[in-house]
């Protein structure tokens, strides 16, 4: 009885032992993993993904190795640039185990080894660059780091596929300067954009003003043409109305005398020029006043008179008398200054009745017989010449009075009359 119990216990222990042996002998390697088998402490084989059998208590399977690409982010490294500025650089390394046996037996801790190798290589690469090159040459630094790490870690059973610089931290003073520089650059770009906008605005404004000026000039030209046409029509109508009204010589002579005082207007007038036909005009006006505006005077030739009129003129005037010296027509310079609008005669004397002129009727002049050329006509011509000579003499005297240095007393010894009186 006791022997059977012992046999059962022994059989149970044997079953347990066999189960343990079977458990130790069977190994399943997952995908993207690799196992290193050591037999009696020596490398025996590399287990790839799948089912494998080992000898219990003789073979030992080391921890599995991950064959996938690994991404390791290393902490910030303090690096000194060529211009002696300390910057902090964070790196990220992408690598993969390609040889499990080398990764197990060639290096103790390949991740720590990659970290140290990255720091040393980064110092060497950045040490040959200044701060500006370091900030702007990330691709160059990444390529150099990858080349050095890949060539060094190859014997460790690793393959470095990529190295990236995650962040570069310059000193705070440099950061402030960089911020100011960036702000200035943004301000410069904003100023350029503003200037370009103003330029376009001014161009558009100038174009609009040019178009407006062109339109305004065209409008002014059309307005000037219309005004000129209107003035031409007005002048034509006035000219037609005057010729239709058939004005008399009295009115024309009066308007002529009305214009003469305006020659003296203005403070800059120092010298008066007396027209040569003034004597004829005054003589004709005198004859008009002398006969009381009789209709027997020819309106086209007020200076032509009958025999009786010439006889009266011979008795009342001598060759030395002139109508210019008549008290009724004399106007002095003081009178003109006191009343610039003063005229020689009353304009009411020349008013013409509205019913006396037919605008549509042609001008009819009664033919007159030519006066007989006798002594009286010769005397009339002599008196006319005397008046003209006296007017010319007084005009010359007035000119000499305006130039004291060149003035000389007349030949007859008489004092010259005042300039304005002489001109009248």
C-alpha cells in the first residue's frame, strides 16, 4: 500500500517535470522581433519570428530585440557656436536594428550610445558655424549628423535613417535682438506695401484728375465757342440795327465828344494826344449849335453850310478865333478831376424823337448844289487851317511842359497854356 502511494507521487512529479520541460523547450517569436539563443553561455542562434524549440536547462533565450524603426528624442544639448554663443539644440534620431547579434554583443546599450554620439557629433558640426548659419542651415546640420551616426553605428548592427533638429534656443539677449529684427522686417514690409498702395492710389487719382481736366478743357472750349458765336450774333444785330436806324451826324458827333474826356482818366496819364480831326469835329458841332439844330444841315456833312451861314461866320469870327477857345466848350483839368463824367455839352440836346426815324426806311439825302468857289470858301479853308495849326501848337506846348528839361519859351514870347486846356 505504501509502495503504491510513492509510485503515484513519483508519477505526478514526472508529469510536472515533463510539462515544465515542454514549456521551456517551445518558444514563439512575434513579428518584428528577434531572439538570441545561448547554449551553455555561448551564442547559438538567432530566433526569427515563429515557433522554435530549445533544449531546456541548456539553451537560454535572451530578451527579444525590436527590429522596427525607432524614434528617440534626446534632451536639449548645450552647444557653442563659432562666434562663442551658447545655444540649446534638441535632436530627434530615427534608427533601426539590422543585426540582432551585433546589437547584442557589440554594444552594451545602443540607445545610450546613439545619444552620446549624437551630442558629440552635434558639437563638432555646430562649432564650425556661427549663429546665423546655425539658424538657417538646419538641413546641412541634419545631413552631416546622419552621415556620421550611420557610419559609426553600422558596426553596432544599427542603421540611422534620419536625424532632425527639433529646436534651436539662442540666448535670451539674442532672442530679443532677433525679435526686434523680425519686427523691423515686418515693419519694413508693411511700409513697402503701404507705399505701393499709396502709389497706386496717386496714379489712379492723377488719372482721374487728368480725365477731369480734359473734360473741363473741352467744356471750356465749347463754352468759349458758344460765347464767341453769341457775341458775333450780337455784334451783327447791333451793326444791322445801327444801319437800319440811320443815325444822324449830330448823334455821332456827340458820341465822339463823349469819348474824348476818357483819354484823361487814370493817374498814369501824363501826356494827351489830340486827334487831328478834333478841329473839324468841334467846328461841325459849333455850327450845329449855332443854327439851333436846324434840319437844313446835311447830316452826312455837318461842316458844309449855305452862303448866309458863312456870312454870319465871317462877321462873328476871325481866322485867329477857334472853337476850342469857346467858353461854352472849355473844360479844364481841375473840372475833369472834380467830375470825371463831365461832358462838353448836354446829351439831351442830341435826343432824337422815336418817331422821327424809320429803321426800315433807307437814308435819303437831299442833293445840294455845290457852292461856288469864291473868296468866302477860301476864307473858310483858311480858318480851318488856322484852327488845326493852333491845336497842333498847343499840343506841342503841352508836350514841352511835360518835359521841363527840354521845354523852351515860344517864339512869340507868350506863356504856354496848361496841358489839359490846350488839349481841349
